[in-house]
C-alpha cells in the first residue's frame, strides 16, 4: 500500500477531521471531578462510535472509575497498540479563559491557526491524530497498513486508578509488538521528538487539623495552635537552601546524567531564557549546579499544586482556621521508589506536627519514572518517518512530565513503548486557554500515517 | 422612675423581644462581601424602623460603604451613647452549619435555650439587649431614664473603613458623657465583665506571583519558581522558635503586665485546660513563658486567617500555580503602632521574595490597642448594676479581640467608653453554628435597664 495518496487524503480531509475533534472537545470529560462522571462516559461513547465508523471492532469496558475504550483492526503485519486518554484537566480558574473551555473553536493567530479548548492538546487532539491517520489509510486503501489496536483511558488526569488492574486482567488482548503513545510534544517548534525518559509522579494530599472548629482570632489568637502556620512550616521545610528535597533517602535511585546524554542534550541548545521568558520568569529555580534541562528532565522535584486554609473569599475574616491542607506532588526519576518515598514523606511530615494538631494523608497516585529502551527497530523507523515529515530531523529527548502508562507497558505487558507527540511548549495544557496548533494536528496525522507505513517496511 | 416594673416588663416581653431579634437575624448583612450590600442596607432600615417605634429621632446616614444608623432620645440626665454593629461575618464553610445561618431559631439544649444563627451573638443579639432595655423603660414610664443616643455601624466585620471619617464629621452630634459598647462577653458563664483593655488589629493580604499563568508541574516543575513555596517560607518565618513574632521592632510599645494586673488576673483563676479543651486543644501555643491569659489579652499575635494557592478542589491537579496569597492579621497591644508595623511587615516580606517573583499587598484595616480609663464614675455604677443582676460580682478584665471603636471614642470624641457584653466563649462567633444564650439576651436586657437606672442616681 502506498503512502502518498494517504498523505493527500489527510490534506483534503483536514477540515472534516478538525470538525470531528471540535465535536469531541465539546464533551467536558473532567475525570477528577465526580460531577463530570456522565461526561466522561459520553466521551468514551463518542470514541466507540467514531472507531466503529472506521471499521474497528470496538468495546467500551467498565472499570470502577471511568471506562476504557479498546479497539482492534485485526489483519496482517506488525501489531501496534496505540494509547491515548480522553479525559481532561479541570478548567480552574474559569475566569482566566478567554472563551468557554468546552466551546472550542479554530482561532486565527498571527503565528497560525490554533484549536482552542480544554483537551485540545492534552490529549484529545493528540489521540485524534492517530485515529485520523487510520481513517485516511482505510479510506484510501480500504484497509489499514498493519494490525492496529487502540487503547483509550479516561482517568489519566486523575491518577489512573483503574489502569494497571485493567491491563493485568486484559494482558492477552492488549499485548502487541510495540506500543505507541501520543501524549507528549515536539522539541521546540519544529523538531519532532521521541521521548526516551519520563519522570514518575507521586501525588499526596495532607490535611492538618488544629482546633476542632474555626475560631475567632481575637478570642483565641495567641493561645490556640494555628494549623496554617504548621502547614507553612512543613512546606517550607521540604527543600533546603540549595533546592534539594529534604525527605529522607529521597535521592536513592537518582542517577547522574551520563556523559553521552549530557552531550546529546547540550546539542539541543535548550534556551532557558526563552523557555522561562514565555511564562514570565527568568531564573532556573531548581537545584543549584544543575543544567536547566536536567531540572525538568532528569532531576526529581517536589511541588505544591494547591494549598488552602481558612477564609479565602473577598474581604477579610479574622478566623483562626481549624484546618489547613495542601496537595503536593513529587516528580521522580531513575529508580526512585514512589511507595518508599510516600512512606518517608508521611513520616517526616507527621514528625513535624505539634502535639495539639493531627495530620491525615490522601493518596493521589504513584508511578515510577520511565526509561525507554531504543533498541527495538521501530524506534529508528519512526525516527526516519518523523524526519521525513518535519523540517528538522527527529531527536531522542527527555520529558519532565509523568506518563506512567509507558512504564506499565513494560512492567505489565513486557512491551516497548514509543512516546511521540506534537504538542508545543506554549499549548497551556493544564492551564487556562489550552490550544493545539492546527499544524500540530495536521502534521501529526501525517506523521502517524508515515510511521505506520515505515513500520511495515 | 423606678426600676422594678421595668425589669418585670422585660421578663414579660421576652418572647416578643426574641421574635424581633430573629427578624433582624434573618437579614444576611455580611459586610465584607459586596454581594450582600443591599442586605446591609436592609438591616439598617430595619433598625431605623424599630428605633422609631420606640420614639427615637432616627436617621440612616450614607457612607462610602454601608450606612450608619444614628438615633437620639433627647431628654434630661447624663447623655450616654450606645454603640453596636448590625453587620455580620461570612458563613464559610456553609456545610458545617447545622441549619441555614440566616434562618435563625431558638433551640432547646440540655444547657438551656439558645438563639442560633449568624449574628446572634456578634453583634445583633447584643445590640438588641440595649434596644429592648430602652423599649421597656419607654413602655413602663413613657420616657427613657436619661438622655440616650444610639450609633450603629455596618462595617465592623470588614475593617470599619467609614467609621473614623463619620465620627470626625459628626463629632458634635455623637459626643456624649460616656459611651457604652456591647460587643464583648461575660467572663466565664456567670461573671459579668467590663473590658478595660482590648487588642488592636492590623489586617494584611499578600499575593505572591511567580509564573504569569498556572503551569504544568511536569513541564515546568524543577525549573520554574513556585509561589506557594515562597508563601510558605514567608509564613513560616513570621514566628521564631519561642513563638515571638519576627517583624523588626514589632515589640516596640508592648508593655509588661503590671504586678497589680497580674494579681487581679490570677484571681480570675482562668482554666486554660477548659478553655482550650472546648475547641479540641490542650496546650497554650503562644510565646514561651507567658501566662495563658496574657497570650489572649495582653500579648500581640500574628495569625494566618486564610491562605490559598493553585488547585484546591476535589481530586488532584498537577498545576504549578501562578499565584499564592494569604490573609494575615496582627493583634496589637499597648502602644504598638499598626501603621509602623504594616510598613515593617511589608518590607520584611518584600525582602524575602526571590528575584523572579513579585508581591502585592492589600490593606484590611488597622487600629491600635485600647486601654480604658476606669476613673469615670460610670464604671463603678455599671459594675454595681451588673453585680446586682448576675450571680457573681462584676470584674474588670482584658479582651483578646479588637474593637477599635473604643479607642476612637477616646481619640476622636474624647469620651470614655465602657465595654459590657453578655456573649459566652462557646458562642462560636465568626464560626459555623453561632449562637447566643437566651439567658444572655434576657439578663443582658435586664443589665442595661439596671445600668441606665444606676447612671441617673
């Protein structure tokens, strides 16, 4: 089967493909908020119907959380399993969006057209690049170039609680020759990238309780313990002066960057002034003495993702709060053990709580870092395909984010995974005004069409 | 004019007086929240109508914020000016209330009847004790026992921005022989108290900005400055290990307790185990080496009243927040200068902000501590009246709260002020499920009837 007519078809079909994506983006499938459970289900149904229209055998599979969508083409050739997620992040703060996050549209910017809306880049727009590539192959040749399965999750933005049990229960069905994951970005604007290392993630929520109710800070201030002060002390103690994380044994399993990788990354000429300037910053804020790229790709972190206590509305309320809580996440690298770190973090925090306060913890997911082996021949084939599509040759890069699925493909299914995506640094994923460049969408579809072609060569 | 029939009338009129209070409590006059502006106005109108029905000359007086209500009886005898406030605190968190905070009712508890609802104790229930005492005198004798003015404010819970300008502009009209303020409590359950010292209050809100938008903590975590970490560090640095506040020169003007006052307070046999046990605590958390009563009456404090950053909803969001903010209040004593402290606090915080972050401040009011002179003969007359009404003799005590009006009566109008109130420690003012004991309301009305009588003797 020839590639060229498929690429032509993709070009011709772009307006219709964009409409389909807009349709999917209109479904507010926020997985972390129980209020949107039915919407997550609706997004799964949408995918089932769309994949059936391409000729896949599709099933929506219940889990204790949101459903999985699994589809198979059958057929000859190497068997690839494509993964994406149909759930999206919450939209807070809504007032910072220039438009309704779930009323997406194509906007004309000076830099080109973008698809604006929650999930456009993370990950609905990306997963649809692969679906559209399949549709084009099918439309042109009446068949797919190889044996393709798709596996869509609806819990990626809420810690993927059902993922591993589902993979274990359905290992036979999901196992393929190679996994493809589209949830990452380009390197810069025009260099396609295959991720070879990903940080892991440990999510923790802690709530410190002092008095058994909110108190008047006049009547009780000075004699009653204030849990907001205790929480501040805990958070302030999580990093030392040099930016290192103080949880005991935290750095066990954190490897030093190899000379080879250090040289390869230096070749990428990462411009931290540009990268930080884009978001109003200028100074790399991580551990002293580390390369900026190390700070985001190969060093572990501890970040406060949310924090609340007492009265946070307009005006002022002289309350001495009963509770203070924070959501804290750790990005992990190398062989850091998220479960060991959780245990030590909780002990460290508990040891800091004064006699009159108590602390409780809530688990928000834990996944180790991922290290891809690039020896599978699919890696070089994909790299060639990407280099053919884009102005610059494809690069092997690291990624600061956490896509635990990549590790699970290895540990649960013993498959290698290729992480290829077309997002850009300014896509504002997880933030207000998320967008996906129309060129990312278009060239992304073309990239997958090429990769599928190369894999069969 | 005789006292006894007035007291009888108060007893007989209690059910009707309670209904009137419930009516006023139904108006959600939350002054700090602009959404309730019309409700504040409605509460002022309610008072105007009620005072007119007693025969006062009443006016509702506009201010840049919420209106003042001023009423005069005219007539012979010493001229007293009674102050109260008709605005109330916000109700957050609403889910912790056992009933709608603005659908008040009388509840039968094992310990006696209570009036439950926002504002029942702070301050609508208290201000109505005086109004009802006036009504009883008028009903029985056709006149008040002395020359009475009333002065009700609607901004006490939001920093009283209009108070001093209004007092200055209307000094002639407001000036009387003595001011009476009903916004404080009993000492313990059955000892009436006249407050002779009050802490001042400085309210500050600070917002630290790091990145110019919320970021993905995977893409940026480790390289981008997190303002929640900066805020935690600022808050953690406000107290030293001994519980002392670290703002430079903060303790300028903080007096040591006199031996005489120390002895008088020791006589009160304050039981900190009981006081703290009531709210689920057990250990006095203030400066090391200070008496528990000092911690709440005569030592300054710094408390976090509210704190927020990033994602605080259900579930988890791996955001690296753009902003982190806190509401912080200082309780002041002696001659501490709130404006000097504001300046030094802001400088200290600004000096801690790293190069890539900025901080902005918002002023939420500033008032010095108050020290009453008890040489005015009204003090002893009131003390006798209170001792006649209650099981225990009245005491001169301190107060941890801040009622700046007391200081303003002295500084703006050169009047002494007597702070007498009937709230209890367990009234849960500023908290969910605020209540006012029906006995506080009843004996409070009787107390004012007695005080008015004694003042004319």
